[in-house]
């Protein structure tokens, strides 16, 4: 602004300039323009996702249970796959006798479903058998050395979800240590008890409980209820929610890097070209999908939430594309208005009656399949006292 322009201003405009009103208005205009630009970005990304069909790969990834690998740190480091094969075989020979003593009814061979050498020269294994999985969660059951290779095991921190249940709305007055002490009087095989993320309010919370013994686990689930320090709580099975396929190239859901059309890797923090990784170790965080203050792979991003809703709707409308051995939880915000269903299951599982004779249950629940979901009794129509429930959080 020149002196003549200032001199020609009336007194009101000069006072507004002195008070900084013009600067404040300019800042408000900038903020408004940023908000409009973010809104346009979100709408553009949502339109792109809406017009894109949910791929078979995205559905398969959302449906399947993703096993956590066992990590076996090795010294010296591994390079030869033939040596690794011998190590795996020798390892299972080492645990065979003790495992059979603890699992006398287990008739299948002892083996790893998948193994590989990771980038650090350590061994990683996927184990789908619940019995072997549970057995190997304890480090003292591993040999210290196999074929002159020293091993340091890092088993998963949680048991398979088929051995996980939820105690609903446990009062804060009862601590986790108190509840574990009380429950171990009846259930000796408790492996872990922890609060379920996102369920806490002022009065209570959901608690996940993992049991090593399947007989005890089935007994807990089929009871439908449990008493802890004189208060009755509902118990239900734990079901995983659908997972999203995230592209490591562009950070958008629904496809992988192999099929991505983006020419260069995009930083999930700032949205810039990530070819030089060193430049993006501490870059400012601003989601390039919606413009908000979070990384682009954060599930609270509206773009990801919209795709997840579309994916769940696709799974719900086409249950025949869902594996029969997997059940998925539907979060409350993604449920249809007049549909109280909380999970997605394959048609054969859904249509089968809760009680069947053993010879007719092969499509519903195989009692010999120890990795299958437990066969639950009919829910009990029992009303709990208000002190043990809460209406503050939607289930």
C-alpha cells in the first residue's frame, strides 16, 4: 500500500487497519479457501472410489484371516533354504514328544504351513493349527540351538481369534488383575486379558480374554454369561472386522503396488514424491486424500471410511464370495438401518440351524476341526442389572 492510498482512506478504514481487522479477514479467507480445497479433494477422491468396483483381491484380503508370523531370530543368519528346511524338520522332531503328551487327541502331522527367510536372515513361520500355535507361544518350549544355529524365538503376543472371547461392559471398579484372579479359579488356561480398544467409557469397558484350552473356551462361550465378584456379565465370541488392501505406492485402498497407476511412490505423511526416503522422515503430516492432519493410511480418513463401507456392503450383498471358515464383525456405523446383523458369514453357516446331529453338521461345524469356530448355544433371554451394562457406547 502506498502513502497516497493510505491518505485517501476514510477514518473507519484506517481504524480497521490499525486494529488488524484486514489481516484477520485475510486469514479467515485463507482458512475458508483451504477448507473448500480440502472438501473438493475429498469429493474428488470419493468420486474416484465410488466409480471404482471393489476388486476380487480387495474382497479376498478383507475376508481371509491373516495369521501373525512366528519370528525366529537366528545366529548366524540364514541364507540357504535347504538348511532352513532341515532346521524346521529338526525343530518339530525336538518338540514332538512333549507336544503329543499335552495334545493326545491331535492326529495331524506337526508342521509349519508356510516359512521363509526374511530380509534380516531370520526365519519366519505361519502356523494355522491352533494346537501347535498355542504350544509354541511359550519360549521355554523352544530348543536353544538347532543344527549349530542359535535361535531366539519371538512368538505372537496373542492367541488365534478362535480362542478369544469378549466380556462385555466390565465395570471399572474391577481391575484386569482382579478379574483374571477371579476367572482363573474356574478357567485355568487363561493366556491374556486386556481392554478392547475403543470401548471404554466413564463406567465400564469391553475386555478380551484368551484361553489356551479349547474345552474351557467352548464352555465359556456357550455359557453366554459369567460372574465376576458377584456381578453378571455377557460373554460373546470375538470376531475380526474386515481389513483394507492398501497400496504402498499411492496409499489408496482397493489395490496393490503391482497394479497401481501412480508413476512414483507417494509419502503417506505429506503426499509428496517419496523417491528420496530420507527427505520424508520428519516431513509435515497432511493427508493427501482429504487434507486433514493425519497420515493418509489412517482409518479415520473419510476416504478410507467410504471405501470400507463400500467393501462391507459388497461382502454383505454377495455372501457367497465369503470363505465358509471365516466370520467378520460389522462395526455399528456400517450396519444397515433395519438390519441388526452384526456379522457376515457364508450362506451355509448362516442358514444352518443352531443344533444339528453330528452326521448332518458337516456344512456347519466339524467337531474334528479344532481350528473351526465353536458351536454356540442359543442366546439366553436374560436381563442384566443396569449396573453391569451401559448405553453410552453403541455396540
